């Protein structure tokens, strides 16, 4: 069965890019544009990995991570931070990795692959 | 939102990249709580005595300060923060010349803010003018002497602020800590936050030379927890949620770890002003260490 990745980002271009990147590499991708939607999609689809933007409309990415880590069903889902903000590397403490936009797709895919073994 | 604890905020900034993460928090707080934000910039240090020639903090050039130059700097700051400034934000900009800590404290004395907000010591180059010309850091001096709570955002990671819901209060059971607790509980109550009271049992300094057994450590943890209960719990019960914990270790490390574990948005601690200002913030006291390392903004209260 294909592994599922949830992309949380409010930038449509990034979202489309990541979705096609993940689809082309054999993953199922879901999308959400903010923290609330992200949480609902995560609850419904139980993704195997989440990519998370930091600056989102309304609540920010670290808040999403807090909610996620407090949910017994979702707390172990690995999170990769992908953000354009400087200094975001440690904004989500238990993230698997952090990427700054623009990022190296091969590097991202490598980490996704390693994480989803 | 009717919240009058941060009605007036003094945001001391270099208006350079070094203050960017503090700026993110400053503008976010001002907007969330409809505060008046005074953007205050100490633009340079007189190069000789009371000379009007100063070393500009941003450009590091020697400049003559006159009305025109001050107006130009004010305009420059406005441009720097353009993306944050709009009609809905109540703000003012002031520029001063002198030693940063002294000028910030002077401005605080005049303005009587509810909160002073400072960027951290990032050690990058645009701070070098400050560093060269003052003993110790601006941050330490302001935190030590200010008459109001001082909020510091040091690491960029501490600046991803999405509002307040979890506050951690670190106590050492001192009188100043009790003051800091009063402040913490007021904020927690006004903003409907959960408050976690934490004490770090210092197993390094107190018992130097003697290794405590785990039974002894856990006995002391129990005693500290009883102390927290007796001292703080009656008032904690007024909040929607609270917790009380004691961990053993190196205090500043444990506090930073605890705040991370609790996903804290804000850490509140007492600053012990009776202690001397140390030359280097990295060798400073426990609070300084927490300020430097925390993954969220830290408010220190000294009196």
C-alpha cells in the first residue's frame, strides 16, 4: 500500500509542487492550507508523514505540532518542516528535518524515503 | 481583546537582522492585545565624551547627529518595519544617542511601559558596536534594572509566536519569584492560559563533591513539590488548567527542557538583581542562561 503524506502549506504553488513530487515518487499526497484543516485531514487520513509550513494563516505551524503531539492517535507521525522563514530550524523541536524554501528536492525525497521505511 | 497588562510596550531594537525575531514577537503581541508599541532605537554611541559625532549602530560610520539625521534614522526604521506598520497598529518611533542600556532604561523611566521587549544577544556583527562600548550586555543590564517585566526573544526559534496558551513559571522559592508568580498568574488568568509551575532541583552546585543517591534526590523532589503546592496551588486553582513539577539536574537546562516539553509559549522567571552583572552573558546566572537558550520568549521580573 502506498504511504500517505500530508502537505500543510498555504502557498498553492508549493502545495502543487510537493503533491506532484510525492505522487511521482509513489506516495499518496493530501493537502491542507491551515492548522485546523491540517488537523482534520490528519485525523481522517492518518498520514505516515507530514510536511509543515511555519507561517500559516491564523495559527502557526508550531501550534499544529503541539496539537498533533497531544493526540494519542497522531503523536508519532513524523513531521518535516518546510518554510521560507529564517531561523525556523528549531521552531518544531521534534521535527525529523527542516528545509528552507527553495529546497533541494532530492534531499527532501531522500529524507522522506529514509523516514518512511 | 480586553487585556490591559501589555497596554504600552517598549520595543528596543537595532532595526537590523539581529532584532528581526524579537520584532516578529513585538508586532504580534501589539496587534493581538491592541498595545501601544514604542519602537525605540539607540542609534549610536558618542565617539568621544559628549561629542555629537557618534558611531552609527547600523552603518558603523562616524556621523554628526543633528535633527535631519535623527529624522532620517526615524524614517529608515519606518521603512525597515514597513510590512508590520499599518493604520491598525498604534505605534510611535523614538531615536536616542548613547549607551544602549542606559538609554533604554531612561526611555522606560519616561514612558512607563508595561513591558520592555528586547532582542537577544545574537553575537552577530551589528551588535559589535554595543559590545565594544559597554561592559556586559545591554540585555543583562536592562533585565537587571528595569522597573517592569522584560521580555527577551533570543533564539530565532523562540519567535514563532502564535498567541498564548501555555505558560511556564520557573521558581526558586525566593521573594522575587513570588512577584514573578503574581505576574504569571495575572497573565494566565487574563488570557485563559494553562500555567505550569516548575522548580529545578540543582544537583550540581549544592552538593558539589557529594553524589546524592536517587532516594535522596527523590526525597528532595517530594519536598519541593510540597512547597510548590503550599505556596502556589491555592491560586493556581483559579485557572482553567495547571500543573506542578520538579525535575533534578542543571537548573537552566531543566527549565529549557521542561518548557519545550510543555510546548510553552512563554517562560516567566524572576531575575535576581542583587547579583552582579557578569561580563559575558554566556557565563551569567541561571536566568541569563535560560534567556539565551529558551525555545520561547522569556519574561524576567526583577522586583
